[in-house]
C-alpha cells in the first residue's frame, strides 16, 4: 500500500484496522513537491487520501472523499476504511491473474508529470523542500489544480467542465453512498438519472466503467475521467446476486456539483469576482431581505483585502452587501453557479452588479481578472 495523508490517530483506537494495516507496507508522502502526477491522480482538494498499490505500481483502489470543508467525516469513516482495506487485500490475492482489471485505475496522462513544471509554479517551487525554508518551499496539493485553471484563463479559453466541476460526488447523478461501507447505495434520489437507470438503495457497486470498485473515491475516479455524455457499465450486488446496470452521464451532468467548498475555489473567486466569498440567502434571511425564493440573493461573507483578492473591495463591494443582480440576471444562483457564469467573461471585464446595502440599492462594477 502507498498512501498520502494517513493519520495514525484515525486508526490507532480500532483493533480491526490495526490488524488490517499490518498486511500492508505503509508509506506516508509528506510533501507534494515532485509528486508523480501520472500515478497519484486523486482529488487534490482533499486533506486525507490513500492509495492501495502493488509493489510494481499497479493501483488497486483509492480511499478519501470530501464534499464539505467543515465536515471532513461526512463521506469517510473508520468502518468504511476497514472494508476498503479488506477489499484491497482480496484484490491483491488475485494478483497478477487479475492485473488487466486495474489498467484503467490510472487515468490519462496529465499535462505535466510534476507539479513544479506548471508555468505559474515553475521557479517558485522545486522538486524537494528547501530545508532552510520548509514552509515557504512546501507546495500545497491544491496548487496544481489552480495552475491548470490558470493556463486556460491566461490563454483566454474557457475552463473545461472536468477541471472546474472536478471530482464530482455520485450524488450529482442521484447516488447517495454510505460512508460506512465501500460503495453501497444509501439512497437513490427520486427522479434522478440513477433512479431511471435502475439503481436501488442497498445496491453495492462492485464494478463501474470496467473497473473494480472498493470505495466511494473509486466511483469518483471513474466519473472524473468518463467522457461526456456516456453510459458506464456497472455491476452491483443486490440480494447477494450480481446485477448488471448502466449509469448514464448526460451532457452537462457535472454542472450541478458544488465546488465552493474547495480550497482551490479561492483562486476562482480572485479570477471571477475580484476576491468575494458569497453565500446564497435562504429561509428567514431571504424573507428579511424582502426577496423571493427564486431571486438572486448572494450575501458577501468575505471581501479580500490584499493584492488581486482586494479588487472587488476596491471597486466598492462590502462585506454584508447582498447581490441581487449580476450582468442583468436576477434568477437565483448558488455560489458555484455564479462563479461558473462569471468565469465565462473575459479577464478584465467589468460586470454590472446591483447590491442591497442597508436596504438601499447600489450599482457597482464587478472586476474579473486573469
């Protein structure tokens, strides 16, 4: 096994996990500088991620899923980790006879093989830490994703959906998976694509896109690198029997994903909003502002104060303002939706915006940046 970010405190109190971990050779990767991006493909906004690997580099699976910055345990658990560890061991027992099943566990070749090769990171970081300046020379995991987005922005090109709406949760197609299991369906959202495809609560996903599945992170991996639109072959255990299904990914399926929680979204805010962090008003707060449930109502929770992150503040936007119109649009949006819309505007644009401040409407110009 090779893993990054494994926390001894997470497993120390659980004898079963301890026993399973003894079956692996544990390796902790403590820096992202020099990381092999072709091998270690995972959600770079994670704070905890594990790889289960053969000594020859073959990847059996991954563990580590997140959809909320404040609730890191929403999609991972000790129970889920234990079941994934056991499943990885079972796959290992069948190796190398089952080696062909793991070919697709490594995705397409990345643009650069090492993160420090990206233009915006080149020269700022080296392949190894500087012992004299360890904090300043340590690259964060989310920085290569930011660097990838910057390349499109600098070229005046739209950021592709798979890089903007990256590593979506299975929930976006209607599959809510149980964090205490490997990849078991806890709930199928009514009216969703997954319901139309025949998935049911209690199904355990054992294969997706031709790959063996041992965790929620494995499901995300398949979805991340799937072409759009697509129909993915799936196999589930239902009532102890293997049942073949198909999972449909319609055009635009990623766009409902929420990426506002991601650390890498702060650079998107710099690009699209000049450094604003906003939240959509709801419930009592929405009523207090005198706005309808279908109307745009984004409260500014933070306005950056330094460098390019202060561009919106310098343009007159203030913490506590409620944005009720942007570029003439007044329909309700989530923060992710408004970021995605603003990122379609060229860098250097000034987007007309209306805010509520102390009950009064104020007209401003929102700056976009490269």
